[in-house]
C-alpha cells in the first residue's frame, strides 16, 4: 500500500514550506490521487465489482484490501498517478515556494 507523507516534500523540492502549507498540499495530493485512481478504476471494473466496491465505500470501509485483491495492477495505477502528481509539484516547485513567501 502506498503511503503519502512528508517525504513527498523532499522528493519534489518543497521541504522549505510551512507546516500549514504542507498539510494543505498533502490533503490536495491525497484527494487528487483518490479521484484520479477512482476514475481509472470506474472504467475497468465490471458491474459486480462496482457494486462490491460501492458497498464497501458506502459502508464507510476502506476498500484498499479489496482493490488489491480484485483489481489487476491496482498498485501500479496508484504509482503512475502519484508519479504524475509528483512531477507536477517538482516542475512547479519554485513557483510554489515563491507563492508561499
């Protein structure tokens, strides 16, 4: 399972950000990753899988284990999307740091 934490900021050149800004960015990264992976999964799951997934999410359960067991390449999808997000932040690091001043 992929964990997103403060090491992200070292990887993309944003370790100088304030704690508040890091928190805001981590929330954004998690939400963006969740959305992007969800959109990809919605296209790849069959009807029965979608129902099972929706029942887990609707019941307030974390569907990660189910996804790992039932979706081929689930971790790969996460890693690809996370790499895209990291590349964006790395490319825009200086602009982000300037805006945080």
